[in-house]
């Protein structure tokens, strides 16, 4: 898009955000890199409404990277219960410990953040931008969708060339105020330019949206057709979560006692699940018993 159009889109988005943005979210009111990292890890595949109270409780218990680093991993996993993917809690604590050791605290430079356990390209960019106000592209699913539709005319962010999406997002960034700009795009994607049933009629960018101008074309079908996902309760992820919940209530336990509390379809694979959890640093084995990390 032409520079003048991008400039107009930025201004329009900024005006909309000042009135309609989710400014009351607690992680929006801080520039503390540790607090921002906690929020970004919690928000991975978890709804904002679920994260909101848990984030505040977490920071009351562990307000600094130092306090989290000093906690036992078992305690951290128990506090994380219900947020999914317990490996994220373990990696968050590992990241705090390594950041303190290597940098003296949570950094805001992407290159340094990427060296920490569990911190991928998006999380590193988000902390750099939202805590450090660095001019870097943080493409979460909502921002990516807004960029794909508005600038590229694609129904979803699954465009053929991801680099094209990133380049478009970078071109749209303002020279100053990157944090507010990307938070605005994130909120627009979450509340207006939604994946399904987008409210184009009230979108502030509708006059310049390439996708809307093209008639809202649907996304190209996947090459192999639509794949139906297996029921969640039949997945290994569900079983591993159940094991962590069992050990959070009653630890340590022998494998046979853990297996007996799992749904029948998962019992024979209990040993494999435990080994996988041990590999992730979530559980440990000692004297024929399994427990949450650092509980034994």
C-alpha cells in the first residue's frame, strides 16, 4: 500500500484505540518486563477472561523474577493449574532463573529474550515491544489477521508467504508509538475483525480494507481438505494434564496408583505420559514414586 494510505490507517486505528481499546487489562498498565512476560506466557492459547484474575494472583504471590526463581517448581505448577500446558509454567520459571543469572533480570532485547527457555519469536517481540517499546513486529493471531485482511486482502493470516505478512506489518508500524499501535491492532482483531463473523460495518478501517473491497473472499481450502480434530479427552495432552492434577492433590504416588485414576483409554499409556512429563521437567521419579518437580 502507498505510504499515505498506511499513514491514514495508522491515524484511524489510533483514534479508535483511544476510545475503544482494552486499557483496563492489568498487563497494559505496566512496563515491567517480568510482568509482561508472565502475561504473554499465560495468554498463549488461553482466553483473556481466564487469564485476568490468575495474572493478578500470580503477581501477588511472585511479584518479581527473583521471587519466582526462588519458588519450588511444584508450587509453581500448582499455581498454574487450569491454565493449560504445564510446561509453560516450568519454562517461565526457568526463564526467570536464567535471565537473572545471565542478564540480572528479564531483558527487553529480542536477541537476549530468545535465549531463554520457552521464549519464541512472538513472545520475545511482545516483551521487547510492550515492555521496552522497541520498534519490532509482534504478530499474535489477532494482529496478523488484521494485517492480512486490511493490507493484503487475505481472509486469514495463513497467507502463502509468511514473510509477506511480516513485511506488511513492519511497513505499517509507526516510527514512534509502536506499542500503542500494535495493542490497537490486537484489540481490533479481538473485538471487531474477528476470525468468524467480523463486524466490518463498524470497523474503523473499512474504507481502506483491501479484503472488504475485494468482497471478503474466503480463505483457500487446505490441500487435503478439512481435518477433524480428535476429541480433547482422548488426547495425550488431556491425559498429561490429568496426571499433573492428580499429583498436585496427592504426591508422591506410584505409577500404578496414578494410572488407576486415569480414564480407561489412557491407563496403559500412563508410563509413557509420565516419562514425557519428566522430560519436560514437570514431574520427577524417586524410590518407585512419582511427584511434581522438586516435591521429592
